C-alpha cells in the first residue's frame, strides 16, 4: 500500500507541475544546448540533468547530450556516447596513461570525429525548437577527481571546432563537481586527483592559454589542426561542491548540484519576457562575467546555490485521500441510523411481508369452516351441556376433527417447513436492498446484522425481539387453548336460547363457537410456528452473512488506519510553519467538494457508479490495495481536479497558513510573517555550494534570482527586501503552482580561496614526491 500511495503522490505532483508548465512560456531555452559529460563519475549527473530538463523545459527534446565514459553509460534519446580506454591502468599514472591511450588511438579519434559530426547534424535538425541558431551553448560537466577529465581540452575543443562549422558562436561553460565528503579510504588520493585537475584548469583559464593539436581526423586518416587562440578555455567555470560555504554537508547537496546545472543553463539561455518592470532584472551572462572578474589577474571561478520551497504535495494528497475516505465511512455509518420499520421492510420482515409468507405456507383460514359442512352432528344440546369442551369434542366427533385438522392444516405446514429454505430470498434482500443500494451500503448491512441488543437500528435485534414476542404469544395461545378445552359447554360464551325446542339451535351455535375458539386458536398456533421458522432462518442466514462481512469491514478499517497514519507520518518530522494546517485546511476543502458533489450527483453519490458502487467487490480478502487503488482513482478524478488544488503556490500557502480553526488561542500567521519565513528559508537554503577561505573576500560578487510569478505578492515582497543590498536581485518570471525557487550566483574567487584546494594541496604534493604522475608531460605542474 505504501508504494501505491507514493506513486499516487508523485503522479499528483507531476500533474500539478505540468499544469504550471503549460502556463510558463518562459520555460524554454532560446539557443541550442549541448551537454558534454566527461567520465564515469558523472553518469548519475547525466541521468538526473536529462530528466530535469525533460520535465521543465518545453523544448528539451532539442537538447543534445554526449557522454565519454570508461566502463558504463546509458541509452537514451538525443544521447551520443563513446567509450574511452579502460585497460586497468596503474594507480600511480592512470591519468597520464589514459591521455596517452587516447593520443595514440587513431581509430577512436576517427570514431569521435564521426560522432561529433552526427551530433552537430542532429542539433541542426532540431533547429525549429529554438528561437535562434546564431549561438550554441556547450556545457561541459565533469567530476574533478575523475581521471577522464585529463582529456577535457581535446574533447571540448574538438567538439567546439566541429560545432563552429554550423554555428556562428559557440559558448563553452564548465561545471566541475567536487565531492569533499571523505569515504575514509581513498580520500587523499581522490583529493590529489581533484587538485591535479584544478591546477590544469587554472592554466586553461588564463588569458594566454593556447591550444593547437591535430584532432580533426578524416576516415582516410588525414589530420587537421584544432586551434584555440590565446584566451580562457571556458567562458565560465562553475565549481560545485557537496559542501556549502558554511562548511556543512547537505543531505541533498549532490542532487541540488544537478538542479543547479539545469537552472543555470535555463537562466542563461531562457527566452526573455520583454514586457516586465525594470525591477525584474533579467540575468545577463556577460555582465555577471565582467562583474565577478573585476581587476583580478588570476583566473576566477563561480559557484552557485539553489533553494526551493515546494508545496508539500505528498502530505496534501495523503491527507485529502485519508479525509475523503473518512468522510465516506462517516456517511456510511450515518446512513445506518434508519427507523426499525424501514430496516425490516428492506429485509422483507414487515407485517405485510409475513402475510405473503403465510399465504404461501399456510392453508387458507377459510378452510376451517369447511369442517362445519363436512362434520355434521345429530345430538341434542342437552347431551353435551354439562361436558367440558375436550369431552364434548370426543363425544361429538370421536377424533374426526383432529384428524381433519392434521391432514388439512398441520401436515401440509409440516411438509412446507421441512423444505423451507429462505437463504436465496434473504441474500437477495441483503445484497440488493442494502449492500448494493446507493443509500445504504456495506456498513449498514454489517451494522444492522450485528447481534447488538442495545441498537434500535438493527435487524438482528428486531428479529430477536419479534421472536420473543412470538414465543410469548405462542405460550399464551397454548394456555388459552388448554383453558378453553377445560371449559363446561353451558358456561361458554356463545349465543344460547332458552325457548322450548331450541336444543338443536343451541348446539349449532356451540359448534360454531367451538371451531372458532379451539381450531381458530390452533390455526393461530400454526401461523406462529411458521413465523418462528422464518425468523430462525433469517437469524441463522444473517448471522452467517454478518460473519462474512467482518473481514471486509476490518479491511476498510485497515485502509482507514493506514491512511491516517501515513498522512500523519508525512509531517511527523516537520515543525515548519510553511507546512502547517494541512489537516485542518484540507478537511474544509474536502467538505466543500463533498457538498458540491452532493448538489451535482445527489445526496448518496458515494455509492453511485462513479465512486464506490461496487464497494463490496473492492473488499477482497487480505488485499487492501484493491480498495485503496479505487479510492485513489476516485480522488484523482473527482477531488484533485477541483480548482482548489490548482491554486498558485503562494495563494495556497496563504490560505492554509491563515485557516481559521475552532481551537482557542491558536496562533495564526499573518501574511507578513509568512513572507518573512519564506524569504528566510529561501535565503538560508540557497547558500553557495563551495567553501571559500574568506567568506567576505574582496572579489566576491553575487546575484540572486527567484523563479516565480513576478506579479505575486511574495515576489514583490522579496524584491523589495533585497533592494539596496550589495547584490543584484532579479526574477525569472514563471507562474508556479508547485513552489518557489531561488538561485544564488557567486563569483570572483580563485583556487587559493578554496578550502578544498588549501587543504588538499599537501596530499597532492606528497603523491608527486612519491612518483605519482597526474599530468600529461607538457602540463606537469607542482
């Protein structure tokens, strides 16, 4: 069930993101982009960044990816790759051996040239996806401690030279990923590999850096030079670590670095919204580059920080599903409060229903009077007036009446009762009139058939009560019959005549009285016998049906308990005001939607076709996932499509933070307080992903950009808050329902400002002293 809920929550988040993206005309890149991933250690980065771009950029299908790897890569659309040598190089010289293997392998060079030309052709095919083809952005991504980055010059400049044949401008940026968290085993050697690359990078970024090498190679092994005139290799070099500027490792730092690369490329290359206030301050790549360079002679680098505050969609959908299910259960329970007469009618146990049973199982009462016609008497009244009714019956009929009654009444009833089987009828009432009825349902069936003596709305209680009454009536009738038989004829209450010659008339009156009192009572006893048999069958069958519902009700309760716990757990560790009031707010949202559904689909909509009409079928033994899946389908289709769930992030947050509750002395966040908390969260979480030696170094230059709706109240609040600060602040205008993002850019530091470099250089030097080779011969530097 947990996996099912997780999938459901993720699906909802994706839907919301797609809705917001459809409104974001800004979520497109203006120029073609090629990502060059160099080395095995950036395979995860390739997967993550490609996925992010696909989800967030409208024209992501036009983006091309290339991966140079040694052991493993991935297969995907728009992805080209080539495998580098991987022949078990010596640990002491693996970088230099890899470079040598590349430089002496013409076959690989030919293949690389072919692949780069295919890549360029593919990029041209996607030209319509971009606003301009005047420029292409080449983004090189590598882990600084990956040995493969010793080939970064060759791969970058060869691809750049081939791209320049089709595009006027090729702008190249580097994203170097640092892993400073030590694994306890190879940290010194890994650090030394990283220092090696950084030293080479410092050379590449100097103004007098020059490169010329015969890298373009035709299929006929004809070589052409690739030249790079004196200038830095990379237009911009970003260094992104898993440690932030405060020296702290973040749980999501690596993932955030991938998001940073995606957002930096979007910020640099996005289509610009031309109709915007000046305060919006769009990003200018050249301005940032000039500002961070300042008057520093040494190469300078940039880093970045990224923060996002998202709507807690997972918690929201879990609470919505849980509360909707609770509302469903509450309605089912409320429906069980029905008048006893109504319940008996649903189970065919009303008086009119019993009359139908009597008509079917009992011979007609009128046949009692046939005995008067069939059994004539010729005696006089005087002969019986001093006898009891029991003696009189024996004297007058000599057992004929008892025989007649048995043969015509008792025996047929006994035969009927032997074959009496009401199970099919009872089950039909149980399922059709209750379980499958949209007004009642399974909980009513369960509640009404429970053996609960204290419930008025209970068919078992009613049956037991009727059984008791019937048995009491049976006892009374038997006592009445016994007393009647003991009566003396002349004391009986029938019409008598004291005139002469009235003996025969009095005897006739007595006989009529006798049959009414005696056999009428016997007939009533037969009726009660039938009624008791019917009630006992009902009680037996319904008891079994109730037992069959117990696991299904337990399953419903299990799903309910699981939903409540999972929803509560989703916010268990959160003490953040930005996550507050989810239960209270969405409880009201659920109530509002439920009321609208009642108006639209009727008061008993929960058990109609679109919702839980076949609830019984969803309650499969030990398979709560079936019911849960149905619930999630209903919520997804009928609840989460409501406009309330498509509000902007800010609107939803304000409404939820300020929800009025029935609790006394509840602290409610004002809009200003909420904005302050949101602003501080974004500011603190967007710290730079690089620890520099001096936090306030003289060359530090910063720019901060929000991704959100510029016209929103919070965005204006944040822009005003940053106004007058020492950094530039801007907004990448987007209408977002999922959250707000903040990107911080910082540049101007040198390698010597990096704590990683200062701490790691001693390891590098010690490895060099002990014969380790980290650089190609012409580039060795200590």
